[in-house]
C-alpha cells in the first residue's frame, strides 16, 4: 500500500568528490617534495601547516593565528600567496589556488614551476631604507 520510494544515495557525486580530494592531496604531496620537504608531511593535519610555514619562510608561531576566527582566513590567504610566490607565481595564481584548488594545485605541482625559496625571506634580505648594515650584527674584532 506504500507508494513511497527510499531516497537514493548520490554515489556519483561522492565518487567525484573523493577523486577531487585525492588529486589535491597528491598535488600537495608533490609540492612539498618540490620544496625539499617530506611528501608525507602534507597529510598530517597540524604538521602540514608547520611545514607549510617553513616552506614560505614564516615563523612557526603563526600556527596560533590559524586558531583565531576570522584572523585565520586572512593568514591562510596570506600564506597561500607566499606559497605561490615561493614557486615563482603571482597573486593571480593565488586567487586561483583559493577558488579552484583542484585545478591550480596540480598546475603548480605537475607543471614546470620550481621552488625558488621562501617568499617571505626576500622581504628580510634587502633593507628597503638603503642601509646595508641594518639589523646586522657588528663585527667587534
């Protein structure tokens, strides 16, 4: 007497979802290897952020900033921007990594980009005010 059907489980959507997640994980693994870090570090939840901060050249205490609501979004975008710059890409590539990570992470990982060093380190290298000895220890010999 029952005309009701049981709802069908959307297995196709779930399979596509897991394929996209697998592509992003493999791309992150490859990016960590390109940066000279162990690939397995990309799949360990908190440790991957610590290694990511090492890749971009920021201090590890930034991990605490990812705990604060709303601040974490700003610092995640900033970190992704430094990450793309560490591979020689621009801010436009960062926007792609934010909105289409399943396309831009594999482009960065399997493309011809190479790790050029921490993007944050270039800001610490050169003094913008022209003094070469700024924040450099003096030789007291």
